């Protein structure tokens, strides 16, 4: 009995691993299929249209109707819908007979209040709820947790969402509780590091002490999870501030992007290079364009018209012969990652798309008509 139990457990773990496997949508011979992270074709190209996997299910089109497949390519929900969205928090929006509804993974409809427009659930298990041009929140039980109150509500980031009443912005949590008063003319998303705001012509960072004005700043970009610094502008020049609203790197650059791996791309005139968090130039200003470093320490840089990849010392480790993209080809695509993500970089080479590994080799040795980022 013990041996049988161990075998059953092993099989369960194997199935779970397969279900959690990341896959990427590719197009070959005008049909859509999926590859795994090793570049193996695990679902042969057979669909007229399809979307990325989300919560183990992906939308696919057959005979002009949409349904959902699992990671083996089998239909979980037969293609009977006119339009569909991704699964989030166990539910997806589908259109059938001119009516939008939320369904679970068995196809059962979730009963919700009637509203003017239907919005996807997010990973926190809430969805926008719109009535009379005001927006509130519902949960995955179909219950209203925040009555329609705000004129504008932005997507939740790190458990909080920006909301607007009149001309002023504030922030709420997933229960609808106000976390930042609705008193700002501008307000950033909640990066997890810090939130910036603007009152009148003053830009600053919102801390536990209140609104800390950044001296002479006229624009601030959002903080990210990867650094305690973000870039800000003063008198047409860009520098970097910390989460207290203090200038750490003086505004001397013409353009900049976010820090990652301790380095940030910056430009003086038309030339791009990289600085560290002390403001020291680590990679000289010599590129036509430059993107942020990936977690693997490789960054896309542009020479002439094409892109390659450098390491943190500035050494070109993948030669500049590719195009890169910030968008996807799928109608469901939400990704905008440039450079390396999950160990591969999506690139275009001679009108075909594929994935490079960190050695600059195409994943699976193949190129495709189109290629999306990996998802699960």
C-alpha cells in the first residue's frame, strides 16, 4: 500500500509540474500552436487564432467560435463563444448571444449585478463594477464590495488602484478602502517602493510623513520593484530621486530609464550608456538606444538599426543583428517586455521571430512567423 501511495504521489507531482509549465504562443504556416521553455512544440499549430495561457487555460478559435484549451491542447470548454477573455482569479469574461458573463473553469456562469460594461477580474479577485458612469468593485462571489463611486479607476498594482473624483486622484485597496486621500492632481501607481504625486505645480513623493516635495521637479516617473531610485525631470534635464523625494543623482541627462541590476540607461544628446546608483558612468554613451538590464545581467542596446545585448561590464555578448519588440501579435497580448524574461529574449531576425537564450542561440533552433512571451 505504501508503495502504491508513493507511486500515486509521484504521478500527481509530475502532472502538477506539467500543468505549471510555461508555454509560448507561436505562429507557423498561419496556424497557432505552443512551445515549451526548451523550444519543443508541445501543441502543434492548428488554431486560426489563440491566446496566451493564464491559470492553465488558453483561449482558442475553431470554426469562428472561441473556447478554452488546457496545456495538452485538449478542449476544456468547447468553442461556443463569440468573444472571450483570459482567466483571472478562476473566472473569465465570455460573450455569447450578445451577453457578457463571467464563467468559471467548468463553464458555470457567475451571477453578478447588471452593469454598463464588464471588466476582467484581476489576480486579487476583484473586478470593476460600472453603473451610471461611476465605478465600484465586485468580488468573485458576484457581490458588490464597493458601490460605484469613482469616475475613473485604474488597474490594481500591488494591491492598490488609483481612483479619480472630479479632477483629483487618490488610491484605494482591494476592499475599496481609501489608502491615499483623493487630493492629488496627478498620482502614480503603487510600485511597492513608493508613490509620487502632484499638487498644483509641485511634484513629490508620498511618505509616512506626508507629501514630500521634490525640489524643482516638474515630472516624476514611477518607481519600480528593482530599485529605491526613480528618474525625475527638472528644467528639461533628468536625474534620479530616492523614496524620500531627495535628489540622489543630479538632473544632467536628456533621457533615462529605470534601474535594474544596479544600472540604468541614460542618454546625453543622442547617445545612450549606463550609470550606477552613484551616478557614475559604467558603460560609455555610445549606443543609439538602450533598454533596462534583465535580471540575468544582460541589456538590449541598439547599434545603427539593430539590437544586440551587453553584460554589466558593457561587453557585447550577443551581436547587434536583431529587432526587438515591446508588443505582441495576439489579440490577448498584454506583455511589453523588451530584452530577457524567463531566461530568453524575444527577437526578430530576417522577418521571423524567435527566442534567444543567454548564449545568443535560438531556442530550439527555430524561427516563427510570430512569437509571444512565455506564460502559464
